[in-house]
C-alpha cells in the first residue's frame, strides 16, 4: 500500500489526492493512473480571483422592448453580504424569460464578476455549465474529470461574492436545490417554465406577454431590420392574433421580413396552414425556437400522464379568458374530478395555463390554444384523431355546464361567464365539425339563443338560431321535432326584432309542419297556433290573430284541460288580443277569469299568477278605471318583490307599470321617482342596451314631458332614439315609436320646425316597415295631422285627420278607443278652422260613443265632453 496522504487544509488540492479521483488498477499489474497538474493549477479556489470581463451571455440582445416592471423587480432585490439572492423568472415557453434576464445582466455587467450563463434544463447540463465555469476561471484544471471540475466551481462560488450566475430553463426546482443550498452569498437568476416547487429561498416572478404597444414596436423593429415595412394597423392586428407573445412576434416578424409577405397574407396562411406556420419559421431559424416546438418540449415533460395533454387540447376550443371551474372540471372524459384537478395543476406548474386562486378559473394563452387545436401528424401531442376527440369533449362539457333556466336571474352570472367560450367554440369548430358535433352544438346554440333573446341581444340570438336550424336540418332532417322547434324559435327572435316579414312565414311553416308531423293536438302544435296568433297581433292583423287565439284556447281546453298552465296562458292571450282590438267588454272578464284560475290552480305566488295580476291591472288602466288598476299594480309589485326579488325583470316591469298608472292618474309626484328607479335598476341589472332599459329611458322622458319639464324630457327622448337606432336598428317598432315621441316633445316645446319633419319621417317609416293599416301607422297619421294643426296648417291637417278616422274605422272598428279619439280630433280640427257646423255634430257623436263604449267616467269621455261644451259655447257666442 502507498503512504497515506498528509491532511490538507480546507479547500486545498494536493498532487496525490485530487477530489473526486480514485485510484484505478488492473488486477494483473496493479498499475495506478494519476493526473499530474501544473503548479498554477494547485491554487485553492478561494485564492483564484474573478477575472475582469468574464461574461458568457448569449447573443440575443439586438432588440429589446418594454418589461420595465420586471426589470425593476430584478433591480429591487436586496443583496446583503453573506446572503445568496435567488430570483426565479417563470412563465410560458416563448414569453421572453431568457431575453429579460439577459437584458438585465447585460446592463449590470459592471456590477458583477463574473456573469456566468448556464443552460440548466437537466442535471447534466447544469453540471456541464459549472464545469465550463471552472475551466474559464482556471484553465489549467481542464484535464481534471468533470465531477472534480463541478465541485471546484461550487467551492469557488461559495468562497466569493459579487458574481451573477444565470440558470436558464430549469425544468425542475429540485435540480438546483443542492447547488443553491451550498452557496452562502452571490446572486442567482433562474428562468423556468415551472411556476411551483421552488424552495423558500427562491423569490419567483411570473412573466406575462408584452403590452400591446410593446409587441407592435418589437414586430415593427424586426421587420424594419430585415428591410421590410409594416403599417401600424396591420402590426397591431397581427400582434393581437399572436397574443402579444414575444417568441411568436419574433417568429412572424422574421418571416415577414425574409419573405416580404404582407400581414394579410400571413394571417391567411395562419388560418389555412396553421400547423406549418406554427412549426416553421424563417429560413435558418432553429426548429426548437418555433412556438410549436417550444411547447412540444413542455408537453413531453408531462407525457407520463395523458390527461394533461387531453385537457389542454379540450381547453384550446374555448376563449382565451377565464374558463370557470364549473366548465373545466367536466373535461376529464370520465377521469374523475380529482384527476382533472391534478392535471390542471400540472399544466399550471409548467405555465401552460394560469389558475385564479380565488375562483379556480383557468386561463390559456390564445396562441397556446391555437397550436393545441391544430392537428399535426408530426407532433405526438396533436394527432388529428386526438384533436377531434378534444373538440367533441369541449362541446359536450360546455353543453353540460349550461344553466337549466335562462329566465332565472340567479343563473345570469353563469351564462355571462360561459358566453365567451360558447362564442369561441361556435366560431372555431364551424369548418371542422362532424355531424355528431353539429347535433350537440345545435342544442348548445339553441339554448344560448334563448338566453340572448331574453337579454335583448337580438342579432346574436338570430345568428345562433339560424346556425342551429341549418345544423338540425342537415343532421336530423326537416321533420325532426328539434328542427321544428328551431323554426319556431327563429321566428320568435325575428318577431322580437320587429322583423315580422320573416317571423310570420316561419311561424306559418312551423304550424304547418307540426300539424303534419306531430298532429293537430300535439302540445307543440297548439303552441304554434298561439305563436302565430301573437305574431299577427304584433303586425296589427287582429282579424287573423283573434280567431287563432280563440282556436288555441279551445284546443288547449279540449286536449290539456281547463287547468293546464298553457290553457291559463291562452285565456290571458285571448284577453290581451281583445284589449288590443278595443273590445274591453270581452277583455276584462277574460283577464279576471285568468287571474282567478291561476290563483286556484297555481297559487297566489306563482309567477304566472303574478303576471295575471299585472295584466288585469293593465286592462283596468286601459278602461280608465285607475281606482282598480293602481291597487292591483301595487299588489303585483309587492308580491313580485317578495317572491322573485327586487332585481327580477318582472319586478322591474312592475315598478315601471305602477309608475305608468300614477302618470295616467296625473300623480307625477309618485310616477317620476318610480320611472327613475325603474331606469336605474334596469341599467344595473339588464344593462344599458336591453330593450327594457331603452323603454325606461323613453318612459321617464314621457313623464318629464307630462310634468312640463321639457329641459329633461327632450335630451332623454334624443338619447332613447339614438340608442334604439344603434341597438335595434332604424326599422324596429321601438325605434319608430322613439321617432314619434321625440317629435311630440319638440311639438310640446313649440319647435314645430323639428317636430314636423320627424312626424313625417315616422309616418313614412311606419308605412314602409309596418304597412298602411298597422295601428302604429294609423297613429302616425293622426300625430302628423295634429302637428300640422298646431302649425296652423289646417289645409294639411284636416285631410290627414279624415284619413286617420276612415282608416281606423275600417281597420280597428267604430268602437275602438283610437277610433273614438279620431272622431274627437277631426271635430277639433273643424272647430279650429271655424267650421262649427261640422265640428259640433262630430263632438256629439264622439261623446255618445265614448259614453257607450268607455263609460261616463273614462278620462277620454271627459275630454270629449269638455271639447263639446267649448264648441257649443263658441257657437252661441257667435
């Protein structure tokens, strides 16, 4: 045996005992191999100074934009003597972690000696970087084995201060734990895709995408350096599509510069050939530095469990914003909630998604989604069959997550949270959907459209119902009950949009097809009879509406029974049609019957019963019986607040209706505050653009006008008209009404120069949109005549009043309240023209008819009586 080596001091190295080197020999010859080092290599690590200028930063700093907050965070780290400072910048692959750290290090190179960059994506790579540091500090040690060189580097770092060590792309915090634990001082910057698992000594920072303006600056600079030109608008559009991800912006900019491709063509290529564009960059770009390959490496690290990849592919079909837990926990496809939660956690640990700690909602970057849903046969994580499965899973999960009742306001927050993901799924699957996908999506779109319809978002609802109908016809056939339901629903949303020209033919088709396929007595057929009747009523065609309502009621009584909720609804609907026709003698008893039956069958607190209370109050108001109307409106409001809550749309309707009744009674002191409350609550609950909110703006304006406060009324009427045009369109009945109302306010203000053109426009639009015989059109004729009379232009006023009376008699009948008003108005015009010979007999006729039809105490009867007395007094004074 050889002599034992003498003890050596801490950190010393002797020629005969090199740390980490053992003697090796051959049993036959017992020969030892010893590495002999030059004398300068024997200097202890603590005695080896850091050479000036020892920096090995990668060359990647030609362009750098933004990141002021992150750079400030790096600056702010306290570096006390004897304390190692470790900061970890983590984030999605391609987010710019390495670029950020390299930038900070380059601008602080005079403050650290040395600055040493190690690609630390594996333990072996970390060791190799430490070995290289040893050789850079003490080249004479290069002949030593790697374990000895690594140990020497660690000992050197432990003995010195003022250095900066950068560990780039660490894949597992455990890989650096031993190194960090052995270093008492110095500065370490770590970059990693891992968000979790860092020891307490490490301070983490999550790096996000660039600000939009910064991304545009980066893209523009890259294209310019390559000799290209890009306009700011195009750059902004492309950066939005790329989600402001630095690596994607860099890849796109270099491609644009090299190929001289326009932004429009690049976006087209992304849409038509996404797999190629995400995988390849410009000529010469390393394949591993393209976005598809960057994320493939991450998914490789998760490949021990197929669920994270499956989950990511399903999440890719949703919107790049918060995906609620109620949605993503359905994506396990039978794997179980705990397994899905674990898979989400693993994806978050690698920054492939982020989790809101409070709500557990997850968010996936739009470009990660775009790549994850793009099939690529060369990528094991994006096989075409797996992408198809993920799309089906995403559709099924979203359908499962839908609330059951779109009418219940407590479900609205959930609906609104899901809406962006429904929109994203619908738009992204259109070109790829199988028939199975289309059938599931048709159900999803149909249900969503009903929520949108209730929320007043009519264009969106129409688009979804049209697509649902197309898909159901294609997959289920024209005669399938679900297809027939889609026809009916599309008609309903057209009716709500005021487009009766499309609504009525669809309702007629739905009724014809349901009679043929389901039979005359099927409940859905009976519903179609009712719906078609309602559409005719909306069109002012009571001659067709009332017989259909009568048929619907008779059939429902025969098929469903007197006490079925649909039968009770038919009693109410027929009563409403009679009210619209001015036949209050038939309307009031039916409304009273509907209320009594609802109370008996459904109970006092059923929503349908509360609606019947409101409807009976309305018909009493129409009859001028405010003594019965107002208490019923007050009861309806009290009960709806108690049963449905203060914010339910029906409750808000009751606030509005009670205000209207007070206004009819001349009690503006109570009416105006209620109208103001209704408007404020509808804005808060329904939003500024809901049709009910727009109606409240108009109603409050009308109350101010009744109070003579035109200074507040006219701006509100102007706002109501502008909003109706923007939200509902120029031809919606609410818009036409708003034109008429604003004209009336100008007339009240004596501004006939603005009023008359608006009345003329209202009449022209009503004739074009609704037809000559629609009640709204007949009202517009009357209003324009009234404006001409106010302007003293009786030559135009009287013929219009005569036309209004003739048309109302023909369309509405002699006893309709509007017809009675026309008799009075024409008489008043003759009186204004000094023709009392024609005026007085008309006033007498109007009074007799009002007394017979409306009763002596109706406000309209009292007005006519006053007019007749004034005319007769004028006649006697002459």
